[in-house]
C-alpha cells in the first residue's frame, strides 16, 4: 500500500518508477501539499485573535497601498510588529485598534476642525 501524504489530507502518494531510486525514495508529500511557513504564521496570528494588515484594510475599506501610505504620512500610528524569519516584522493589530484607526481615517478625510 502506498504511504499517505504527510500533510494529513488522507490521500495516498502515487508511487512512480523514479521513487525506487534509493537516493530520492518515496516523497513525504503529494506535490503542492508541503506546509507553507507563511500560512502557518498567519494562522498563529489569527489564533491569537489578532488581525493582519489585509484584515484591517478590509474593515476600513481601503487598499493595503493606501494603508501604508497613511502610515508613512503619520495618519495611522505605528502598529505592533511580530514574527521571525522568514517573515520578521509583520504588522499585527488588536481588534480594539480598528475603531481608533477608523477615527484617524475619518479625521484625515473630513478635517479636524469641522
Ligand atoms: Zn496532502
């Protein structure tokens, strides 16, 4: 019986003639089922109840480019950074920050005086 894919999907690895080669052997994963370190990072952040830049932008209805522009202009405060290689310094946000960012965005759009 062919071994199962190591990702946990339950599918069997299709044995091919080249898998008899002693230097390569049978692969551990089906092609494309290898764990993605970035995806693992994002799921750790989301499991802690934190939001990523993409989630914040979706809530504020602005693009990520616009977010970075406003952050560089000082409209938005510097967010908390988290991560390690291969992705150090990811921006992470607590859900409570959304209201503050939305207020800063509104103030910038409509002016502080009115
Ligand atoms: Zn798999």
